[in-house]
C-alpha cells in the first residue's frame, strides 16, 4: 500500500514538473517509515508475538 502511494506521488511529481515535489518523496518515505510503519509493527508484534517476528524476518518492510 505504501509503495503504491509512493508511486502515485512520484507520478504526481512528474506531472507537476517541479523540482520541489521530488524533494518531498524521500520525506514521505522517512515519515511513513517512522510514524506509520514502526507503530504498526509494534502493534502487530504485541498482538501476534513470535508468529509476527517470523513473518517479519521473511518479508521486507516496503515490498
């Protein structure tokens, strides 16, 4: 889902043809990684424990 949003934002940046929009793409990645994905991982880890830890080792965070 987050990769899809990033692709939409990248397309929007190309559509706008403005250099500043490309600056915000890494900002989006950093923000989502810190404030969205990390809390989700903590909640899933608390809910599912070792099963989630095993899953997390076999799957990359963004893909």
